[in-house]
C-alpha cells in the first residue's frame, strides 16, 4: 500500500518538478554543440563507471556544477555508501524502453517499440558517506 504524502510533501514535489522542467527546457534550447561543450567540460560518470548522455550531463551540471560520480540510492548502498539525511537528489532522464510517444526507436532495430523517458533521481558522491568506516577514495575503484 502506498503511503499518503502530506500537503507539504506534495507542494515540495510539485516545486521540484517545476524546477526540473525549467532545467530540461534550458537543455532543450541548447544546440548540439553547446551540449557537447558543456559535457566535455564536466564529465560525469555513474557509479558503475558509465558516462552519462550529453543531455543528462547538462541537466546534472545545471543542478550541481561540481558533480563527478552519480548513482541512485540503492546503487550507493550496494557500493557500501549511504546518502546523508537531508540531501536533495539530482534529476535526470532515464529511458524505460516501454512503449510511449517518443519518436526514438528502441535499440536493437525493433521499430514497433519507442523509448520512453521518466525522471530519475541520483546523488553525487559528495552527498554520501562511507558505511562502516570505509575510506572515501575507495568509491571510484
């Protein structure tokens, strides 16, 4: 059963969504060259060492210009780190691979399915602490 959110939580969620829409609109107005340039200045990777798309890199840069390594809450737990209480997540686009209204064909040549994107939340390594006294330098390994 889903837990019911308070009015304050609903208002905070709505405000966060509006802020993200503004970031997404800013990135959408950028030319491909501008997105490439921003992504090259600030290479952000996931905790698994994968590079983010240029659009997601720009979204992260607009929200936290010092971001370097990002991961979801559970990804940080798996890596032996935890997100500090009160930290605000960074929003980015996550492809679902389920049918939708996007015009981008799904990888693998299946023209019948379209990629659909949802908003995901990640945290930068500076928003986490080591669990059980691990050293912070072990994160990037």
